[in-house]
C-alpha cells in the first residue's frame, strides 16, 4: 500500500485539507492551477510558509474558517513545524495532533473548541515548544501530557473552563505560563512559584506562591490575614494583563469552605480574634480626605458591611463593600507599605487626597496601622480597562469600539497631565500606569488609580513590581525620569490599539530592555507609519470591527504617537506636554456613505516568530 505522503504532493495534501474546511473563501489562492505551493522559501498560497521548497508552516488566522481541522491529512507534510488557526470559528473537540510529532508551535486561541482534552493528547510531541489554547471552551483537567513536554517554552490556557489541580511542570525551559480565568483550584506547584500572580488569577481557589499561602480550613490565621474566600467577578484588574487579580466567570461554584458574597467585611478586614476586633474598632477612625455632602461612614461601618473580593495581588487586596446607606465603596488593603513612617504616610495621603480631576479616581479616606494600610475610594461601575481589552469575552461583554478607545486614551492623557501639574516633585507622578489601573465609569470615562504611591511603597517591592521600574532607562541605567510615565502611556496606547497584552509587565523585577509590544508594532508598520495604512490594518485589534478609511488614518496617527512615547532613547521620546497635545488633536471621523471600510484584523495575542 502506497502511503499518502509518497502519493501526494504538498499542493494535493493542502487541497485535500482545504476540502475539510467550510467557509474557506479566504483560501481562494489555494488552487491546482496556481503552480507549486513552494518556490524555495516563497509561496503564492496565502498563509503557507516554506523552507527549501517544502511546506513547514500554516498561518491561517482571522479567516472565519469553520469545519474540521484534518490533522491526519496534515501529517503527510513531513516538514510541517508550525500551525496557527487563531481567531477563527472552529468548534468541537481539539484536533488529534499527536501524530504530528515534529510540530514545534501550535496556536488555537480565540476559537470555540470545547470539551475535555484527553490526558495523552500531546504525548509524543517531544519538539513542541509553544502551545496556545487561550479563549476557547475547554473543560476538565489540564492534560497530563502537557507537563511532560520537555521543550515547552510557552503555555497559554487562559480563558477556558479547565478544572482540578495544576500539574507539576518541571520543565526548566518554561518561562511563560498563563492559567488565568479557569476553574482551577488547590496549591500552585513549586515549579511555578516564581511566575507572576496574574497568571493564576480568576480561578476558583488557587493558593500558594506567588499568591497567598494555602490556609487550612480548620484553623485560620491569628493576625491580620483574611481567610480564603471566593472571588466573584473582578472589577479592578484583567487576567493576563495586572497585579491586583483577575475576573472569574460569573457561573463559578462557591467553595464550601470559602466566604460567600455578602459576607460581613469584618471577617476579611479585621483580625479574627474578638480582642483584636475590639482593638481595631477602638483605634483611630478613618481619616477622610474628601469633603462632600455624602453620608459619612467609619471603620466599624466597613467592618459590618457586606464585602466581596475584587482582587488579590502583590501589593495587597481589594474589596467591594456595600454600606448600609446603599453606597458602594472599594477598600484597598496594602501590605507593602510598612516602611513608611506614620507622619510621612499621612502627609502623602493628604497630598493625594487634595487631587480633583474627572480622570483621576479620588481617594476618599484612609486608615493607618503600622502593618496594615487601608485606602478607600469610590466604586467604578465598568471595572478596569484591562477587562474590556482582554477578558470581555469570558464575561460576555462587548468589545470596545474605536471611538470609545480614543475617548479612553484622551482621558488617560488628561489625567496624567493633571498628575504632572499637581505633583511636580515626584519624578514619576503616576508610577504604575497600566490597563488594570485605568478604571471606567458608567459612561466609559477613564479614571486613573494606584497613582503616586512610589513614596510610600516599600522600595524593594516598588522596584520589583511597579511599571516605571520596567522602563528602558531603568533597565539600562538604573534611573527613572520625568519621561518614564510617558513610556508607560505609550505602551498603554499600543495595548489599546492592538488588543495585545504587554507581557513585559508580567516579569518580576526588571523587564526586557526593549518592550515587546513596541517591537511587534514596529515590525508590522515599519518606519513610515502613516504611509502603511492600507497594508497594515492588521496591526489593530480586529474586535474593533469595521473601520472607515478616515478613522484608519486617525488610528495610524495615534499609533505613531504611541511609538514615539515608547522610544527607548529618553532624549528622543516625547515629553508629556507634547504627547498630550498631539493626542488632543485627534478626532473620530464619521464615515461618509462612499467611505471605504477596512477590517482591523490584528492578532490579539503575542505575535509568533515564523
């Protein structure tokens, strides 16, 4: 019997594979009469990559493809090394890739695959180094065979319904793991303890380093530590993208031993012992910083109010509390501020409390204790920008359109300019600008939060986790400048436009000396950004939908501003005043009836190296 690989050419194999797909009009260049698939390293067949005259990669992304991924047919391509079917409409069980033992890269994110993945699904795929299954509907346990892939570098399983415990990944090569927004529980294996906490957020009850230590349900901690309790939907930080936690899908089951939504805040904001609680209630009251006509409350009111956790990260935890008068507040409990002297801390809080701007979340009150600080602020109805960029599908929310994104960028720029004006003595008036620290009110007006905290955060914690300490100038020269917040603004602009999460922020300590998202954008658009409009619309987040030609030009102008803000050379980087002025000049354009539309088909995940 003659094998398929001997009987069929690469073109015949690909045409047979094409026949298993439906809605495959995007592959119209795949034809018998279009000549050989490969000519050296070139191919006239869309999405096909060649080496030495043979097919070694398929990148069939953003094509609306449905049907069956016929892995058995693809196995006849003996030199096939990489497959990407990102951002299509495939559904059903995961394809059987186990016979494609030479594959190095598999990207299936942003489809509708579902069901359990067999434990041996990746057995024998000894060369696999990158596996992306994000934003599908997979359930059951993480397949055990994934933990046996000795060359695995990157694993992204976020945004699914995986349950059970996390396998013990012992690969020393593994440097990117994203398990956020699933239904996982139990201790994090020691092999993953040095990963960023964001990579585990939004799960049922995952514990252990880098999150909080696992706590026995029989005996709670004695002092100042909240017992384990259920996360509901996080309104302050997104999965992939932040340090304060991530959202959990609303249908997550409550853990029997955890606290339910509506649990009195006293059980999470105060010591467990009766004497400790009395001491706390007898201690100095909240110090209010905002004078308004609203009904005042105090620490005992917070302790008695119902509370649910919004997030728990490197600096502390956030709680949403519903006061008896119907007011909803957010209490942020910090554990990395114990090096600040009381007088210095109080003076800095008073300074922050005087800030008033439509794009800056006002600090309402604070509570000081040497080993615990509470900051109280208003609750933002629409949660964080990070959620709307990276987790809206999980929560059933619509994507942000272009006018809303431009509005957000403008508001962020105005808020940052205000901080620079009011806090001139701070080198980095914000210091921690990222999408999870931009909240959105009911009209999607942005509100900056977690600003101006560098003076009161423990220096070692600030240098490990805060955004400005991941800037090129700090990495290369060990210093932060007045333009460092501008760099963070540029990264945020690129994140908003592309929908890509800046993974550089996930690294503990210093990031890379060149920001990955800026490098990716530059690789797409080249040097003359505005001249590449027609050929490089793919750089933009496809979830913005159809874009008019006029708006496309405005988007390219904003992209250029973002890149100028991200300039690694501080001397060449825009200063904040110029950046804000350029952003303010941008206007959304109403498309005329004859205006041409383009689809923003950019990757929503990290760009692959082909």
